[in-house]
C-alpha cells in the first residue's frame, strides 16, 4: 500500500525557523517531524510518495530513495495550494486506496493503524476552537456526512485531522479556491459526500505545529504520551 506525504509548503508561520530549513525537517525532541511520520507507518506501507517544493532538495537528500525498507518517490508540489500538490501524485497511483498524511503532522502509530483498519477513514479530534478547523458531521453509522471548513457558528466540535485513508476517486474532484489557494480539504469535503468515510477518533491529539512556540508545547506532550 502507498502513503502520500504532503511536504511542499513554505511553513511561513514557523519563521524564522523555516527560512533555511523545510518544516518537515524541523526537530522535535531531537527527531525531525518527517521521521515521526515515517515511523508511524505499519507493515502495510511499502511505498511512500513525498510531495516537495520549498527547499525540497533538503528533504530528498535527508530521506533518500529508500527509507525503513520502503521505496520512496518524489512528486513536485505547487505554490497554488495543497490540492495542486496532491494532484502531482496521480501519475504514481492506479485504482487503489492510499494513506495520506500532512508533512507537519506527528501521528500516533496506533491512530494510523486504526485508520488503516477501515476501508476509508479520516482521523478526527475534539477541538477547543472549532472555528479554526474543518468540522465533521457524522451519520449514525459513524461515517462522515459532511465537512464544514472553519464554521462561524459551529454545531459540532469534531475536527478533521491530517491523517486519512482515501482512494483514487479523489482525483475526480476539483478543488475550490479559498483565500487565493486551492486547498486539499475542499476536495476531501466533496469526497466524503459520495463515499462511506469513517471518522476515527484520535487517542491523544497533539495539535497543530504551526508556530515556533508550538514546538516546545509538542515536545512536552510527546514525552508525556511516550511518542518519541
């Protein structure tokens, strides 16, 4: 099974740390973020597609063509947004399901395993600030009925995380432009409308790694969760 890591962004809100280093290579407790991502994969994953753009040569040099026994391919991302970067992986996929993770996530391996146990799934967590997240609304069977991005008056606090098991039907959907960029989340919102995608609850949600202050916060959480 293939895994896609979206790692093309500039990480502008993490500056000045990302002026010379791509965000996935920033270290948390002495270990790079992308190493946490790769380390969360179980034996099902035998090939990884990493989408790079900003300082992508550093990521290629660091990861190489094979890592942890997995074949590694690279796709060139886009400055037009995460959806455009995702579309660059199409040439490496046939008709199949795949794992997708954002390159600035620190996923729990058990959460990833639980997501892979479903045919299609998205990791979700209880948000303290649902206005800042994509919010999932569920059907009675636990599948996602719809996702509303950053609702002004949220009626749910179940937020969507950046760990997903999807399939290549994703390429049938056209992303919508939001704030000048084509976001992958707009494609996911259309996908869940037509597919039975299960919501998988995160065990110990770490939260976003957005600004330099988040690094210290996440380091403490990882030590308490023993994800190192």
